[in-house]
């Protein structure tokens, strides 16, 4: 008896971004051409995350469940596994370099497999949890910057493996929260990896660019060169600090301070700011008949710029520590919810002395409500899930041997040199 034709199951990817201000989910269907069809999105306020770390398991679990359920209702489907973004501090980036002898013949797939196998054994997490171990550029007999070594003759074949690791406890807490919401964890992805995929062009990643994610509680500064993320640093400061400064300076509630920041706030000043008045809602209810207090827009902007001065100073210091300088260190991309502040790109450009633009997720069919910089990591997670990039983390040896790691500054210059030498 002939069996009826049964269509293959749909391959869906689900991204889950657990941030300090919001938990958002996105369900998409990858196409054969690599495109993504958005099926559903969901969002809930995050009340259990502080500075990117899980501070309240129950509240975080509830927000995760509600955000995913909302996305499932819109997509009219149920999902089981998610790709989760990790944005807390403690991320470290290093390079493991390995080499094998192949005797002057043409490179075949087995040679590459052997090289990557040696690479897996060469990685030492030093007590941290490995999130990514991605083969970068290959080297043939000292010639760096080779992307596809198959079919080429060489005596020695080497590869640089880019390793991103994090402190174990925060990663385990995030994993436990997601699994407690009855979801499987396909992978935990470093936020800078996802964000870079969503808002940076391939050419930017190759020529050298700094990506600054201004989150609610954490600002991640990462540097891309030679097509890959080569250095990162986390700052325990974000958009929530500006909101708290406004609330403290004018004696108002946080929700009112956030509204003032979004509607009237700016990083740049203008002559009109001394004349535009803003009404304040005090923390405690005022007596009937009492006139509401008011401030000028200039006063509000002065508080915002005071915090921005500290933040951009720390960003400049992080870029210097990461070796982002010289002729290639000219482009900075701001993303994350904090980059939605009016005039922040012009302000940062003046302080950092580099070209600055706002990075938004680039994905067709994305709802308007999720197309801003605040959702860059969420979109990047979905794109990462659909890309099937080679990542050795899932087959790591339980007892790694050793690692030759390059410092961040040297790594940036090395990857740029390797990329340029390939031409």
C-alpha cells in the first residue's frame, strides 16, 4: 500500500533575549536562501534581572514564559527549544592557535577535520564556561588570512579558533530559568556575537569596527576585525542609570523619569532648551490645588549629559584597552535601547573622535515595534540560529589541554593584518 506523502516538519528557530529591562522572544522560519520569515514576537517587562544577571528566578521565569507564549499565539505554533542571549559581564575573548603538518600535498577535508580536532583539545577554559569556539582564518605555510584552504597545497596548515567564555554561575542561572519555563536551550549566545550579526555589514566586520551595545543595565563594548569578534569588555552602566539620575535629581518616580527621558531627553543642547518647560509628577501625591512643579528641558539634559560623560569616558577607555585605534579604529556603531536617546550618536562622535552611527536590525518583515536598536540582539539571535555557523563548543573535550591566547590589542592588529594579507 502506497503511503501518503507527508510534508517534512517545518524547521523553526526561536530567539530569546533576557535583558535587564525587557524579555523578548521571536519565532522565525528560515528559507532555503538563508532569509528569515518572521512568524511571531513577544515581549514582557523584565523585573528579575539586574545588570544582566539573574536576581529573581521566579520573576524571570514568569517573564520568559509569558513572552514566549505571546510569540507562540501570534505564530500559531508551539516551540520547544530556544537560542538565548547572554549579556551579563564577565565575558572574555581569546584566541587558540593550532597547526598540523600535511607534507606539501593538497588540503583535503580530513586534514581540516584533524586540525579542528586538535583545536578542540587545545582550548583551556580556565574555569570558565565556553559559549563559542569558532574557527576563524586559516594559515598555509605562514600565509595568513586564508578562508577556504581546501584544494590548496601546503606543508603546514594552521587555524585560529576564536573562544568566548563566561563565568559559569551566571550562565547556569540563565539556563535554569529558561528550562524552568519548560523550554529547551539550544545554545546560549554571547550578546555581542548576535548583535554584530544583526546590525554590522560583512565589510564593516572585516575592515574593523567597534560595536557598543547600550543596554538598560550593561554596556558591552566589542571590536570586530578580519570578519570576527576579536575583543570585548562589559561596563556595569546603562540606560537605567540615566533614568535613576533623573528620578533622584527631580524627586520623581522612575516610570515618570523614564517617560521624561524618552520624550524630552537628548544628548545635545539647543537654545530653546532654556524655554521649554516640563511638568513633574512628584513621588508622593501633592495636595489638592497645589501647582505642579516644572523644570526646563535644559535642566533635564544637564542631568543626562552628566551621566553620558561618565559612560562615554568608560567606553573610550574600553576601546583603548581593546586596541581599537590607529587608522582602522574610526568607525563605532551604537545599538541597544540606550542608543534611542535623541542626539546620542552626535554626542558620542564628538567625545570619541570617531564616526558614529546607530545600528538597527536589518531583517525583512520585522514588526515596527521590534525594528529599533533595542531589538538588535533578539534579531541577531535568530540570524545566528539560522546560519549554522561552525562552532566547536558542542563537542568540547571535558579535559582541555592548553591554549595559546593572544591579548585583545594584539589580536585586533593580528586579525586585520591577516585579513589584508589575503588580498
